[in-house]
C-alpha cells in the first residue's frame, strides 16, 4: 500500500454560513441553536423592570385562572362555579404571585 503524504496547505478563508432570516426554521432543520452575536441585537438585551415582570406574571396568572375555571365548569353541566379571578404579585419577587 502506498504511503500518504500530508501537506500543510494554507487555510482557505471560509465564511460561516450566514444565518437565515427565520432562526426558528433553522433550528427545526438542524436542531442547533445559533449563538452568533449577529442574532442578538443590543436592543433586545436588557433587564425588565419590576413593573414589566409583574405585568407579565399577572397575565400568566389570569390566563391560568381562566383556563382552570373553564375546565372545572366544563366537567359537568349541573356543577357551575362562579368566576372570581384576581391575582397579586409579591412585592420583592414580581415573578411570583398567587
């Protein structure tokens, strides 16, 4: 068998594939999450205020309460519960609430 010779060829400059516009379809196609910095705009990286977090948490809590109310009342026609939905987020932890 013939011996192979390997030469140190200069590395060709290869550009990484440009991310497509729809990142979610690239994830579905490849199963990889693109972590390149071009995908993350500086405007997107910011901390949320406590008020914004509390508003998000409130919407989630209300949505969960409405879903639960619909499921409980959908169990049987003769059993109906009144709809009383409210929420309260905790002061120092706006991501928590009841």
